[in-house]
């Protein structure tokens, strides 16, 4: 035969047989010399092309396509017909029958570039049957590449794109079912004329953009999760404040009535109100999942060394040694309640109705402890605390206790960072209130009295 014919082993990359014309094509002196050479497919594109030939010829089909071979680095353009045969040992080999063609250099280079391109490029007829695909497309889809719509995770999307692309270019991001699983491809389809039949076809160009899409999806999911967490935090904060504020008055005033030695009937009624308030508080705590009343670990003693240099003179004498407390809260019921609770224990308690007024009172007064609500108009308690800590003199170091319905762990951390020393949850427990006010007032007074700088001044 004048036409080059040879066998190729896709597993070993060897040519166990070649006729004289094939030996001439490959520049081999003998069959043994040809068999000793390694013709394994080295590039990913060539490996994909060989795999496709193995799959397409497995059922007896013959494949005819253009091949450029490089014997000893010299390009030879051919039109090759490839089929499969099985040797005596049951091993499948590819039979190549090549016809050398004189193909223009530009066409040969274009074909070679197309075969080695990483972009998936395919040509389909108007019904969606594959006419051509480069090795990258075959590597991605395998047998599923033969139908346009089978590339799409949703075949209906493929049908819509095929129909639209027959008239004008279209592009879209679509989920594709590939050998590697579900991937995201940017697909561009446009009408072209088949250079063989002259009929309108659809050229499909695909880029795998899965990493970028997954990164964007992950970012979007993270933003959504953060947004949901923020919305949940806001909801819990609002609900905690709106529910605990009236409960503070119900439970606090009912406790004062119980302690007031009322007649039996009135005392029993006050007890029922108090018990109902506590029951409702338990429901609120479970609903909001709020571990209320967690103490803040920020001893005022940590600030005493700094206080020595800041204090310019002695504190004003306190009448009868009574503890002086400033309570800042915008709710009148809360102010009346806390004044009554502390008054019962001989604590002098003055009030301010918002954070800004609290800062002014902190400047002018001589307090043993400051009780600070958080959620207030004009100025919130966190901002007011920061401003107090920025004052000159001893006022900047006065113990500050958050007295608030907002006691989620993240909120308490905010109070610590602002400079607060402790936290009391609303509804206020009278015993806890008195104990913490007494503790911090005593700590502050002891620190002041033991400072030599004060005595000198």
C-alpha cells in the first residue's frame, strides 16, 4: 500500500506495526527501530484526543479527522482514518490509515492551536448534534459532548440557548455536568456557517469559571450569614429591652410592696404580682437565650496607679459616710425604683435622664459608684462611659456598673471595652443591686483613702 498504515498502542505509546509507507512517514529504518521509539501523548490536549479515539472506536466506529504528525520534529499534515482492532491477547490497538495532504500553513497552525487550547470549543448543527469539538471539550464532557443540551445541568436551558444562538450571539453563566462533576461555565454561543455544508451552525465557547463562582457564592453566603446574625442580635437587643424594662417595674415595685408589711390581703396580691412577673421573666430568658447577670471581670484596682497622678485634690466629705450613687436611665419608673431600693439601704442616689446628662453629673458630683443604663436617647450608656473615662481627675476612675436589659455576651464585652466594671441585669434584683453597689463603692473608697497623693493634697 502506498498509504501509510500503522498500529498504535494507546497504553504504551508504541507502534508495534507499520507498513513501508508508514516507516517512511515516521523516518524509521525498520519496524524494530520504530517500535523502540516512544510515541506517548505528552500534552493534555493530545491525551484527551487519544482517549476520545479509544472511546469512539470501541464499538466498531471509524473516525476520520485531520492529524498533524511530527516525525523527528518535522510536521506532516494528513487526513487520517482511525479504527480499533484487538490483538491475539485481547489488547485494543488503534489502526491509523493516513493520507498526506498539502494543507496551507495558516490552516495547519489554526487547527493545532485549536486542539491545544484550554478553552472548550465546539461546533453543533441546528438540531444540537455535535459536528466538532476540541480536545479540551472532550476532556470535560466525554460522550456527553455529542448533544448540545446534555452539557447543561438543566437541559431546558441548553435548548433555549441553542434556539437563541441560531439567530444572534448569546452568553450566559450556566451550571454544566462534566466528567469532573457539576461545574460553572461561562458559555458563549453564536451562529456560524459550516465550512463543509454551508448550513447555519452554532459555535459554543466555554470557560470553566467554577473557582470564581464558588468564591463569590461563599462570600455572598458569609455576608448573608453575617447579616442574619446582625439582624438576630438587633432583634434580641430590642426584645430584651422592650420586655425587661416593664418587667423591671413590675418585679421591682412588687418586691418593695412585699417588704413594706402591707395588710395580709394586699401582701398576698403583691406576692401574686411578683410571682407572675418572675414567671414571665423566666419565659423571656428562655425565649431570648440570654445568660443574664454575668459579672464583668475588670477590677477597678487595675486603674488605681493611673488615678494617683490624675487626682488633684481630696474628695469632698460625705455626710454621715453615706454611699453616693449616680443612676443614669431614661425610664422614670426605673429611676424611681432604683432610688427606692437603694434608699432603703441608706444609699444616696441621684439620677440623670440620659447619657449626656450623666456625663455632666459625673463631672460635677463626687460619686462612689455610677449606675449606667445602655439604651438611651441623646447619648447611650456606652458612649457616656467612654466620655467619663476621658475626664480629668478622679471622676474618670469612678466605678461604673451597667444596669441594663441588654446582657448578651457580645454586649457585655462592649461594656468592658468602654471601661465599665460590672453589670446588673434588668429586671433588677434588689439583693444583687445593693451587694454590687456596696462592693464597688467600698473598693473605690478604700483605694482613695490609701493613696498617699490624696493625703498630701
